[in-house]
């Protein structure tokens, strides 16, 4: 494992594990949300987003990218050797998402480019991270299960994370196992 794509639903632990793997492997890490969400939650233009991801993943050495953006999945996966897929039970993922979101709102933590989570966005039916995560759960499971079985992805090793313990084992695995 030297070029890793970490995917999964919101709140599953993608960024936490990606940061750990980046440190363990001593490779750079890119959180896709950090370059997609501009100030005021404005979406970055697709061409600029793809260009930044293209530059990052073109690096000859290793890297870790976390995020599910279909707009750049082809770039990331064509250059990756491993896909770490968070496939946690819905109740586990929703519990983690709730804790993370409430912690961020209580502390006023800045996420990316001055953006913060707010109660307004939390309750907005079109913008609610909870609604998005709840409805995406089954779709993401089907998507990544299918991708793992797709012969077009035979160059990738898929590592399914089905429990928090699985993630812990991966981050503690000896370097020769990665």
C-alpha cells in the first residue's frame, strides 16, 4: 500500500484513518473536502477540482486521498493501488456522525476554508449531513461492493472496513503488511 484511496459514508472515519495511514507511511494526505468546499460552502468548479487532484495523485511516491467524489474517482483509482472502503453498519456510522457533528458545532471548529457546521445546515432538509448520510448508506454499499468485484478495478486491492476494530487493525498493521 503506497497510493491509497479511502472511501465511505460521512462520519465513518475516513479522514481519521487517512491521516493515520499518511503518518505511518510517511506520504502526503489529501482530504478531498478541503479542496472542494470553498469559503461559504461554495463548490469548487469541477475543472479546478480535477486539476488539483490530478496534480496530487500524479506524484511518483505514495499518497493517501480520502473522499467519495465521483468527479475525480477515475483519476484517483487509476493511480491508486489500494482502496480502503468503510462499510460500517448504519447505526455505528450515524452514532459517529452525530458525535462528530455536535462536537464541531459546540467548539466552533473550522473545517475547510472558513466553513463551520451549523444548526441551520444540520436541520435543512436539502443540506442535512444526517439525511445525506442516511440515504447514501445503502447506495455506497452497493457502489463499492460492485467496484470491488469489477474486473476494471483488478489493479486495486480493496480493504473492507466493516467495524471500528477493522480500522484499528489496519492502522496498527506492520509496515510490511501494507
